[in-house]
C-alpha cells in the first residue's frame, strides 16, 4: 500500500481547482500558488479567470485555464479530456465551484444545484481518478457546507426536476449533503490507493454566493462573515496536509458530519450508484 504523504512544499505538484476565478476558489488558488503549486483552473468563463491567470503568471506560477461548465456534462467531459491530454500528473483536485439560491434545471435534466454542485463534480472526479491514482500520493477536496445538515435526505425524483422552492436554499442543502456523501463513499473506495478524499466546510464567507439572499439579511449576514482568504484556509489545509480519508473538516477540526443522512453509508452508496447511471445515460 502506498503511503499518504503530506504536501507542505508544493513545488512540482499539479493542482486542478474548479470555480477558481473568484471567491474561495480564487483565494485557494493564490494560497497554493504561493507554495509553489502548478495550477489548472477549471472555470466556466475564460474571460473571467483571465485577470487571475495574468497575475499568477507575473508571479512565475505555471498556470493554465480550461473551460468547464459543471452544469453541462458534455463540457465536463471536454474539460477532463483537455486536462488528461496534457499527459502530466495530477496531485490534487479541488472541487470548489458552486451555486446557491438559484432556480432551474441543467440541460442534462437535473435540479440546478444538484447538477452543478454534485453531478458535474462526480463526473469530473471519476474521469480524473485514474490520473490521480497514477500520481499518488494525491488528494481530492470537496468544498461542502455546514448547510448539509438542513437536508433531511435526497429525494431522487426532486433532483431530476427544476428547483421547486422560492429561495433555492433547500435544494442547495441537498447538493451539499451530496458532496459530503460523495466524499465518504469515495474515501471508502480509495482505501489503499494513496489517493485521499476530504469534505470541507469553509465557514460563512462573504462571496458572490450570497448575492441572491434578500435585503436586509445580506448586509447583516456579511458583517459576521469571513473574507475569502479566511474561508480558503480549511480547503488549503485539506489540499495539503490533512490526515485520514473520507472525513469532514469543519473550519478547524475533523468532525462527524452534522446529520444522520450525512452518516448513512447506504445512502452514500445509493447516491454513487445513481450518479454513475445518470452520468453514463447522459453520455
Ligand atoms: N461563501 C460561503 O459562505 C460558503 C459556505 C459554505 C460553502 N461554500 C462553498 O464554497 C464554494 C465556493 O463558493 P464561493 O462562496 O466562493 O462562491 P462564489 O464566489 O460565487 O464562487 C463560486 C464559483 O463557482 C463557479 N461556478 C458556478 N457555477 C458554475 C458552473 N456551472 N460551472 C463551473 N463553475 C461554476 C463560479 O463561476 P462564475 O464566477 O463564472 O459564476 C465561481 O467561480 C461553493 O461550493 C460553496 O457551496 C461557501
């Protein structure tokens, strides 16, 4: 069995991050670049990520941007193919991109939060898994959320329908529960491969994800929120030196996920099984 190495010095390590153009993802990219990592930024808009790419290159970071819309499974496949065609190792995958408080359905027929936050990342991770294993020791980090505890479970019909609630936040919680369950199942499946998997709650961070929260809640909430740099710390730690696998890292400590569904191994297995069938029927 290969050992799990800590990666404090990231010189020569290649890290892929989704949704890195802004918010927590951008702060994670900057923190890892400062430690010498090469970055592959998977973003849905190359225009939006261009200023970050330019600024990182000025600091001599090896960085490229790859288009990837996680709400479109064909785009996820193209992004993975572009990354794999580079014929280089992949040491860390950070599944960070996410939406909250939105309404709709993806072109592949899934509730918007579930499709983007869970299913797009499920497919991306599985397409990159052999490369991660071949690059071991390697890590996968899922940026989940403490809001997963608000989800009572996963309604398999509802995740194949447009967003039903007015706020979209109950659907967001379900997608974040899916992140926690995917991490737990992935951790189990990766035992002994040298690839470890972590789910992270970054804390409450003042980013664009809250922009649909109604006034005056938003400015009030923002007063108590962390900066993106503070919010990036737990993800950066999981991407570099957290020990264990399949665990949930809540801001400062590894804890048990906060709800019964999040600890349900049968639900985690069923989510994997259904997700596998959904992504293959959409190919
Ligand atoms: N902020 C918080 O308090 C908080 C708390 C718990 C968990 N989180 C989690 O932290 C992660 C990062 O969120 P954030 O707070 O940094 O929000 P953010 O500033 O809104 O950043 C979200 C990122 O995801 C990208 N994204 C959205 N939809 C996408 C799609 N279809 N395909 C590819 N990329 C897409 C966005 O790209 P565009 O710029 O192109 O939209 C952006 O880069 C999310 O997973 C979120 O659930 C945040």
